[in-house]
């Protein structure tokens, strides 16, 4: 039996500061939901696992030509963060000076609220 | 599967247009049909590509609209969308329809129009091809996605901003030889390095432009092709996908879908990278060309930047890449790009690409990448 973590559930938890991964009951693959089959072994036996929300920047960019509606934020940084458990998440960087960003910099998950939407953010570890 | 050939090509001028996508496609399609030397009534299906028309022109159902403007309202049409790989996906399906014997002649291509939109709106629409919930929400843009890829490649392999600049300089040099190109002026390494930052480490001249334009191809079965003036044979056409979200990709410095599609295309064609004489590949950003030349098997992983720096991918080099000017200088009307790349390969293999002709080119490869490198098409072509 598989416990499906929906996007809605993932972001409701994230809003409360908790990140949720899913681990395959057959091969142990860890992934970010939502997924039905395990991409590694094609079993359908996910179990939710909490992620501590600590990781390091794997790559980052500073957006200087933003899409519509984000001019007031610009420039802002977005990073792909590799979490300690081994999965990655893309997030907006907050409270870290742009010139302090570097690959390998430790960061900690922080939920950001945009209107009603929860957005993945990362701040100082 | 029957043998299949491209027997006609048509490409509009790339740049800014006042006409609709359907009008632009119709011009390219009529040119392609006349180039093929067939009657319009031989067209049995139209495979049409477009990406942002729903937002940009408030127009869905563009397939029959394009057929109507072309003057072929009764021909069945289908619209394709795989982000920037759109019309190459349409091409692969046309090849399958003709190869399977369902139709003898299929018209395929695409059109895009975005220069009627403000830059921030076009930037927003292009970002629609990344995951809405996990990625667009962070404010990531398309240059931002490739900036993440660039930094990953720089971190892992030591690729430099100067090496990326060499790709831009080379493609502008090629584009200056292409009257259809959006930019027909040469630039210098210094121009690239001094250009405005878009998404660090990518600067303005690392990025392809927003472009309006259309391209079309006539795809025909062997019996029709043999009667045409200069058919170019489809040796293979392969597609591959990879995880949609960047967070699911195993290695940001590689394009796994490019590697998978290339392996399938080489296997189907019974050829390898060493057999390829000319390449049109997806240089939406300079780093994308470097990663693609590695994924297609032309250079070892991590050495694509060195290849660009040494001029190996320049006209006159050991493997000319993007003689058309590429997306960088020719322009990138996203729904038309795949068909336009194939049109260039056909023109090269016909020996009709003067003054940017790759001498003696007999085998060509087209590579088109969609979205966050989640869709890739690779096709191989031969003059015999
Ligand atoms: Zn598994």
C-alpha cells in the first residue's frame, strides 16, 4: 500500500515549516512528492519521511530580468539545494547577501508566503 | 518502416513580424511546398507546432487556422507542444506517419510570435515550461534555469565564462552569413563579457533572443521523394524525456535526455557521432551548446567549453556546429525552431547553404531541447 503525498499536502506541511519526502518501501529511493511509481524500481509503495530542511547550495543564480509581477523583488537569488538526506529542492534565497552566495554554502529551509501560495525558500543555516 | 525524406523546406525571416502565427506558418509552408515541387493537393496531413499562442495571441486551435490561411482547410491538422522542442516533435510524428504508410506526404512545421509582448510578459510565458508549483513559484526564469546548469558545469568541470562567450561569438559569426537570421552582426568576446547580467553567470549575449518566425518541411515517402529534385533522407528520428523538475535531475551538468535521444538516433541510423559532418543543435543559451556537444558524443564530458574555445565547432573547424547562427543569432521562435534547424541541415546536405556551406557535408544531425531539458529530439539526415 502506498501513501500518496499530494502537492497540496506537501505545501500545507511546508507552510508549517516541515518538508516531507517519500521513501520507496522496496528499493529505498528517496524522492520529492508527488509520484505514483518509484522511478528507480517501479514499485508503488511510498512512505512519507520527514526531511530536516538542512542542506547546501548545489547551484544558484541571481535573477536580474524577472518575469511579470516580480520587478519589485529583483535582483533575487534562486538556488538548487541538496538536502542532507540526498534529495534536492529549488528555492528562493532569503536573508543571505547576493555576494555571499557560493556553491556548498549551508542553508536551511524556510517557507515563504506569496498571497495564498507557499513557496520553498532557503535562508542562513 | 518505409524510407522517408524531407523534400521541401521553407523558413520565414526571423525577427519581428506584424503577422499572426497562422500567417507566418502559411508563408513558410507555401515556400516548402513549392520547394518540394509538389502540388498542394498532395498534402495529406499538417503537423503544426506552437507554444505560447494561447497566451500571446489568445488563440488555441491553431492547427486548422494555419491550414485555412495556407489554403488547405480540408487537410487534417494536429497541434504539437513540447516547449522549445515542439516542431521537432511534430517532425518525428510526421516521419512515423509517412514511414508507417498512413500518408505519403505530410507538411510539418511551426510558428511563434512573442515580440508583440512586453519582455516581462514573454519572460513569464517562457517560464510556463518549468514546473508551476515548485519552480515558477520561486521566480525562476528560463535564463535562470540555464544559469543553474552553467554554474553546475563550471563547478564540476571548470568551464569558464570566456569559453561560453566563444559560443556566442562563433554563432554570431555564422549568423552574419545567414540572410534569414535575426542578428547578422559579428560580436567580440569582450562584447559578451561586458553585456548586461541577465541571470548570473549568464549575460545578455549568452542568451538567445525573443523571436517571431515560422518554418516548414515537406516530409515524403520514398516513392514521392525519388521524383523530387533533391531529397534528403531521414536516417533516424528519436525522442527522449527526463524529469520535469530540476530537483529530480540526477546531474545538472549533464542533459540526460540529450544523451538518451542521441543514443537512440545513432542506433536507429546505424551511425555514430564520428559520422556526422554538420550539426544544428539547441543553443538557447551558450552553456546549452556546450552541454549538448558533450551529450551528443562529439566531445568528452566537461570538454565542450574547450572545444568552443579552440574553434573546433566553427565553420572550417573539425565539426561545424550551428552554421545557421543557431538559436543565438538566427533567433528562437520556439514553436518553429526544430523545423528551422532541420531546414538548415537539409540545405547544408543539398549543398545549397553558400556562403555558410559546410564543404562535402553528407550526414547531418539536428538536436532540439524543450523546457528544463525534459524533452529532447535528435534526428539524423543523409544526402543518400
Ligand atoms: Zn523503488
